[in-house]
C-alpha cells in the first residue's frame, strides 16, 4: 500500500495564494505616496528614511488591534473600514505624546486566506495611512487552519512615530486649574465591542442599520492634533480608548492631581444613548467603558484653552484639573 504524500496545501495553507495576496497589496500600494518607505514590501523587513528636520530625534512605537469589532464586520460581510480602525487605534496613541506617525505594519491572521476580504482590509489600512500621513512598510499574513474558526481572524497593527526629545508631551506639566478639552469621536471607535456584541445578541428590530452605524471607522486625529501642538502649549493629552474617560484621562494626569468632569458639558450622541438603553447600562459604567462621544482630550492652561476653543468649531471644555481631591476621577 502506497503511503499518501502530504503537502502544505493539504493542511489548509496555500502558499501560492499568500504570494498572490502580497502582489495584490503591491498593486494597492501604487496609490499610496511613499513619504518615508525605502523600497517596496515583500522583503524580510522594511526600511524607512526618517525626516531630516529633527535635531534630536526619538522614536515612538505603538501596537493595537480592532478587537471584537471584527465580529460586526464579519456579520455584515463588510471589511472596508476596519483597516482604517486599525491604523487609527495605533496612530492616535502615538500623537498623545506629540509624535508624528511615519510607518505602519500589520498582522493579518486567518484560517483560510480569502483574497477578496483581504483586499478590503488592506484598502482600509492604506486609507488610514493616507489620513495619518504614514507609510505601510510591511506586515505579516498568516494562514492557521483550525486555529481561527467560524470565520474569525486577527488584525493587529504596529505604528512608529518621530518626535524631538525635548518636545515629548508626558503630562508632567499638568497643574491645578488646567482645562480638559474634548474633540468629538466618530462613534464607538474600536473599544467596548465585547459588551456591545453581548447587548446585541437576540436584538432584531433595526439590527442591520445599527450594525452599519457601529461599523463607522475610528476617527484619525493626527492632522488636527499635530497642528494644535505646533501652535499651542499642550500639557497633556489622552486618546479615549478602552476604559473610557476615567481610565485614559487619569493616565494623562500625574498624582496627586484629580480629573473633574462636568457631565452636562456635552450631550452624549444618540447612538450611545440607544446602546445604553438596550443594555440597561448605568451612566457611570458608560463613562468607564466607552468614549461617550469624546474621542480625544487635550489638557492645557485656561488662556491657551480659551484660544483653542475660540479657533475651533468643535472642541469644547468638559472639565478641569484640581488638587487635594479624595478621588482621582470625579463626575459633577
């Protein structure tokens, strides 16, 4: 009896399909103007040529993912925007310290590679790179049969930014009386979807419309925030991600100062109110889990804050920094 010959394809991994997908990405990259990348993707590593107008450059690194928002995309079979989410979650973290994003890499792990879905994902990543002014310089696509099941897959991003050493914003300049300014979010961004998915189990009414609204991509704040720190002295910043306002703002403020939020300073968007009602979630829990309409915060002194608000159509003050409080985070 002849023993069956095994090969990689029989195990569920199609090497040729993976190579064809890399060629797809190269085709997509033709539409992205390279600012910093040296060469093309497909090698064992990617190189960048950083901008030369830095006297004492330091580099910032960030890593994040899209989380279980992927389940929403899969249920709608719409993968156009999650690549934007992926870039946004990483580059928005980079700019918190004042870094300018220059390079991005991704990890795309699947059970079986579907090039049509993959192209949608990559198109979103390239769009996110365009919006944030950085280059896609490489990544990893992995087929792992029986590891990812039921259509699930992983999407992880890695971003690199550059800053002047003496211009790193680390929160050390925050002081009593500083104002907390808010830039609106575009929705739930890519956080809290484990709770959202649980809430939506069994919900049918206008589910498709609701899911499509939840798929709204994360807003990329790079251009606006880098413009603000160029023109104004900002003492600290926070990207409002998992943990909501409480966790992320307290990370941006040194001890023993406290964050005091005026809850009536802004109106929570209708989508958040709908989810709060569907899930019977308390207002305090909403602020601990979701961004509740506030996607990015800046902390600056009163005079600077007044100038920023006067020049912006959407930035508002939602609180201030106080000392000698019993708690690190308070809602009034």
